[in-house]
């Protein structure tokens, strides 16, 4: 995810990878111990780590690194809403028509290959991350029928040896029985600075004040909608990434996961 570029990378990531390799070995040996016939574990037994939180809090970056460290699958749920919005924009479909959005989602022709995203055979990895796309995604994400349509698709990502996922309702609605639920946040100013740095690197000018306003508006809409609002659910651990580097956050999540597995 583009937020990769926004974080300050400090410290020694190798050290973290070494620490987490122990966890990975444990997961692999646990899988093997089930024997061939039992290797396809019941979905409910597949561990899930959910990262929910406001826009630009770094969820995507952290979720992907944690998934790589553990050898788990990764689901970027926001990309699904963005893809429906992008498909609607490309087809000049009115995003205020809930029924049309459900129809687009039902017939969505997408594939996730490594870190690229394809829609109808076109590489849309950059387009899907555009601010306008996020804005439209947030509008259509309010439709209950669209959320229901995407529910099963998201749950299908739960496969052995495990899943790391990020979004707004991953812990509250999609995977309520997740092994570890994290609510990832950062101060409004830091999130806007990260977004600003990311845009500047792409040669796009934006004022911090405008970015703060845009983030605030999106978070307000995401938190106040009636269906699956952005919220820190009761059993989620709060992780404030303000002032932390990527490797520090990854390390904390991995430690939290190790603790959650013991419980
Ligand atoms: O996370 P990202 O910024 O890519 O998400 C885009 C929009 O999609 C969010 O602002 C939110 O409205 C919506 N979304 C959602 N539920 C999710 C993930 C994203 O409503 N699980």
C-alpha cells in the first residue's frame, strides 16, 4: 500500500524478522501436526489478526508486513470498496444508486497479484489509491446491501495458515472471533503529514490544512454511518502509532499476537 512511503523506517527490521520467525515456525509446525487429512483446518480454527482504524493510520502497511512476517494471507478490505467505486466511475454509473453498486460488486472482475490490483484486465494499482476513489469508496460503503454483498467474499480470505486484514469493520463484523483485534490510530496531524509526504513524492501539491479536513470528513462519515461504523470494539487493543516507526509498530503487533495465542 502506498502508505509504505509515508512512514519513517528506523531500527533494524532484520531483528524483528528474526524474532517473528519463531512464531512462524510454531505456526508451520502446528499446521503439520494435524497430518495430511487434517491440513485443511476448519475456517474457525484459522487464526485472524484484524487491524481497524481511521484513514491514513498505517493499517495497510502494518497489516501487509505482519502477514509477510507470519506467512499469512492478507486482505485489504478497503480496496474492495475502492474497486467498486472505481468501476462505477469508469462506467459512469451513478454512485448514489445502491442497487447499481451491489450489481457492480456482484460481477466485479478483480485479481490481486503480489502488490498489484487488476480490474477488468487493467492494472489499477495506482488509480485505486487516488483520493477521489477513497472519497467515493467512503460514500458507497454506507450502503447496507453492498456491505452484505462483500461479506462472504471477505470471509473467503480466511485460509490456513492464517489471515491478516485491515479495514473499518474487520474485528466488529467480518471476523468477530479473530485471534487478535487491533484498533490502529495516530494523531490527526501525523496522519495528514504522512498523506502529505506521500502526495509530494508523487509530485502532487496539497496543503496540510486541506488534508486534515479531508481525513476528518471521511472519518466522520465512516464513524457515523448506521451500518458497520468505524469503531474500536470492546475486545480490540488500542495501538497509537504516533511517533513510532514501521518496525516498532510491526514488532508490537507481533508481540501482541504472541500474547494472544498464549491466552
Ligand atoms: O482503507 P481505505 O482508505 O482503502 O478504505 C476506503 C473506504 O472504504 C473507507 O473510507 C471506508 O469508507 C470504506 N471501508 C469500509 N469498511 C472496510 C474498509 C473500507 O467501510 N472494512
